C-alpha cells in the first residue's frame, strides 16, 4: 500500500481510534444508564473491533506483497483463524456473561457507525458527484 493516497492512509489510521472513542462514549452512557459491567463490555467490544480492524489491515498489506497463489493460501488460513478467534471471544462471553452479550455486540458494532461517518465525510469532500 505504499502507493496509496495519503488521505486514504490517514483515514485508515484514524478508524481504530474513532472506534475506541465511539465505544467509549457508548460505554459512559451505559454506565450512567445501566451498570459498570455493561459499560465495560461495550468498551471491550469496541476494543476487539479496533484490534480486528488493525489486524485485517496489516494482513492485507502483507498479502499484497505475496504471489497470487501464496496470498490466497495465507489469506484463507489467516481469515479462518481470525473468524475462530472472534467466535471464541463471543462464546466465552455467552458462556460466562450471557446477559452482557448484547453490550459486547453493541461495542463490536461501533465499527459500522464509524465507517458510515467516514464515508459521509469523504463524500462531502467530493466536488464532483458525476462526470
């Protein structure tokens, strides 16, 4: 990704921080509205989401430097491992804290809101919508 747009690089570096900020705001609101454990799980979900995004981005950069055949094999192995780890985290939370899984999912899902805000921000910077 060395030849990518500097604006794109800036946005991709900023997304994990925005996920943590957004999940932190939701966590504070949850602490005030519900209890501390709910807030902790919301923030933890955001943290897992941010780490997952960072890992995904770094692995994509690495795969792009491989040959096509090696990249496909490595990508399948890594994404399978990633999926298993995410599912393991969810199952552990369901097993030990079944009443807090919605809080964790809410924090984990903050990435969707962050992507939406970033997309709107980029689209608002476009001067031409059509050719």
